[in-house]
C-alpha cells in the first residue's frame, strides 16, 4: 500500500457543504490549510487557522478574482514530482512548497445557465483556476490527492486518520472523478456557447452526465445498466422525486419517460398508460379519476403492470382506482396526501413527483447510440404543420376534428408503424411497431374490438371512431382496413406518390381525411 502523506492542503470551493468540518479535521491533524475568497473567510470565521493563497504566493488576487490561483507557487506545489531531485531542487530554489491535498469544486456554471442567467453572468461563472488546479493535481496523483465532491470528504478523512495520508488506489479513483468533472464542465460550457451561436451541429459534441443510479440489470437480467443525468432541467424521470416503492429499473425509466412526455402534450386533464414504451390507453376527462378509468378501459389486459402518467395533481379518488390493479410506476406533477395514503399500502409501487410538466414545444435534442457512433436530432416538438388540409369531399365534423387531433398527438408517441383509433377523447385501439402499416391497422382494429368486448359493448369501439397514422398510407389497403373497421375520419401526413389513390378510396367510403404535412416516425 503506497500512502502519500498530507501536510499541506489547498481548499477553494463554491459549494461550502462540509467545508468547516473538513477544515477543522485537517487542522487537528496538523495539516496547513491554504484557501481563497469565501472559503478562507468561512474557515477563519469558524476559528480555524488558514493562510490566504495571496499571502502564500506573495501575489494579490486581482481582476475581480479572475486571477488568484494561477501562480507557480500553486501549480508547482501541485505538479512537482516528489522524489525527483531536479523538481525538488527547483521548488526549493523558488520557494515552492508541496501541496498534497487539493479540495476544489467549480463555479456553478451549469446552475447559472439552468437559472436563466444572462450571457455575462454565465461567462463570469466559467471557472478557470479551478479546472487548471484540478487537472494539475490529478496528473500528479502519484503524490497528490484531489477532491471535487463533498461526498468524498469522508473517505479522505478516514484514510488520513488511519494512515496519515491517502492510498494510491484512492488517489487514482479521485483523479478519475476529477477528470470526469472537468470534462463534464467543459462540455456544458461548449454546448452553451454553440447554443448562443445558433450552431445546432458543431464539429465536435461533448456530453457530460452524472451517475444517478446503478441498476440491478438492464433491459434483461444478463445486461448491466446505470442511469446518468445531464444538466438539462426538463421535468421528468431524471428530476423526479421518488416518494415510495422499489428501485426504478432500466425499463421502468424508459417507459415512464415515454408516458410522461406524451402526457405533457395535453392541456386537458389527461391520463396515459404505457406498456413497453407504447401507450396502451390514453384519455382525457373531467377529472383524473374519469381520465384514468377511460384510459384503463382502452386495454385492460395490457394495463396490468403498466406505467401511469397524469398531468394534474394526483388526488385520492384517482389513486383508489389505480390501486385496484398492479402498476409498476405512477408519475404526476404533484401528489396529494390522500393519494399517498392510498398508495402507501402498495409498498412496491414506484411513486414519482416531478413538480411540474415538461414543455412539449421546447427546443432540445435527443441522442441514440449506435456501434461506434451517436445519432443526435432535434426534439420532435411539433404535432402538425401550420395548416391542416382537408383532402376529401367530406369535411370532418367538429367532433371528428377534435378526435383526429387527439389521435394524431397520441400517434406521435407510438412506435412506428403507428395506427391509433380514437373516439370521444380516448384511444380505443392502438397498433404499434409493425413492419407493415396495414398490419398495424389490423392490430389496432382488433384491439378496439377486444376493448368493446371487455366493456360489454355490442359492437367494436372502432365503429364511429377516427384513425390516425404517423406516416402516409403507401397504398389504399390500410385506409380500407380502417374503413372496414368502422372509422369515419382519417388523419395522416400525406406525401405518398399514391396520395390520389388513397383520397379516392376515402371518398368512395365516405370518409373525411386530413393531411397534416408532418410525419412522426418513432423508432
């Protein structure tokens, strides 16, 4: 075990969590403490001896604090190789004392951006001295300990208590964390700059993310997995507070994200039930209880073990209905005390509170990994083009038009090829992820028939419903399947070379059809 003794520490932190306790511990152990600005003031106020970096270097802080640690007595103290005679001679000649422990966390650039800081405020919160010191100390981890997270204070204190210094294993671990931190910090700054410049796809894209959870397994038990969060403050699974239940799994997170993002599309009181990333029931209602019961009735089989998302504060009445079946996750912007009492009896149910809903129209990007690469695209933050075009002889009724927009909004969140039947503000049949669009039509119609049978209805719920397709019908066969199932109106992007053939078929069946001019493939 290679232990590097600690005799002198430099502390410069924006996050003062645990600072005084750490400084007091170091002082008791006879370790000299150097510090800057607010950190030095906090340590001194606690009655702990501390030397200002300006006093140590003999050079004052200047330029509004932009220059304070950028000095050879700091970087030489961090970078000098212990045991190297030339290094030690140069350090002695220039009065450079070794610095064995560096405790630094960076200016809150990400928090400033998230809070809506203006350009100048964001620039001023770009740390220069901190990353420079962190990189220097990390490079010289053979002798220097670097700490960039308050959560690591305990580990360092334990090793100093036991050995008078830190082990090489710990120094390597902390150096790796430190480089990851400066890398993520630089990524946040770079991405912010490109955003200010309006450059959507720069030559290099840097990604920074922080570990939130190591999972028991990934999509399948033989796969390992972890969840990382980015600096994006979009309300959802990454920012939600888990109020109860088991640890969220890889699939839970993926499905819950799908449910909540769809739920955000609706201004009306809405409930979404998702299974394997696809909505199996979507409905709006006068109350959450009504919306949930309607969504549940769309597919009572698939709802079992599903994910439920709502876009209103979840109340006790809705919770009592949800608690009647097995659900994996329930997510809502707020959850009342009555609802929490209901769910308390369901110990394994994961209950998530986000505080607010995401903006479905906000700009942003989504990422998907490939072998050796990364796909990046702008978020699908629109539903239809600016003008809807009725292409059939018959105009849709006001009720049909409302249901068509509802169905097309849902289809945007269904895996392609996507077909959605809807009626009276609820889905009645969903066909998802088929290689053939006509097969998605058949499956959606079958689901509508099943839902009707489960409800004791005499005819398929597809009869009198509208149908939405996430992309154009390449042939008339899919539309004819919908007409045969009883649909009265159709909404689709249009754009096929056979559009006229499809329009003629719609007219022959007496259907109203709208072209949206916007496709929503989802893979």
